[in-house]
C-alpha cells in the first residue's frame, strides 16, 4: 500500500493570500474527501527553545458537518495517519496525527468544530 490522501482542505493564508492545502493521509486505498475548517485551520507551534531539538506541533481546527464525522481518526495506532501542509503544492510541514485525542461536543448539533493535534 501507499500513503493516500484521505481528507484535504485547501485554504488561503490570512496575510499574503498564499495557497495552502492541509492533508490527512492514510496508508490504504481511500477516496479523497474535501473537508472544511475554521479560519484558523492550521496553527503551527514550537516546543521550548531550551531543548537541543526543536520540535513542532500543529493544531487542526476542522468542522464536522455530520455527527461524529471524524470518529475513525481516533485509534490506538499512532502512525495510522500522516498530516501534511502544502504551500503551492510543496510540502512545508509534515507530522503524525495524535490519534488518541479526539473530542466532540455532545451538546451541539452539526456543524461543530473539532480540534486535533499533529506532531512532527
């Protein structure tokens, strides 16, 4: 099998109107599905700079159009889903989806926002 795009979300930067695409990939045969996100769909953060190795993580703010739309992303396999951020079709950040953290609001009807994290 090869890594294939499961979900993708094209968006523009707030400053500069630069084209980006967020992708969630799975090592399986899947049909890509376009999804939607909050205005701050991808937020990149860095670990403490006192470390000798500087790692980063991303917050993904996706909108579930249906109840439990992204439920399959919750799994005990930490390497089941890759996350890529592309700028003008070039990968500028890549990491692994944190598959053990999934939260949804039970008191809201879709559409609602879900926050995921991914680590490089």
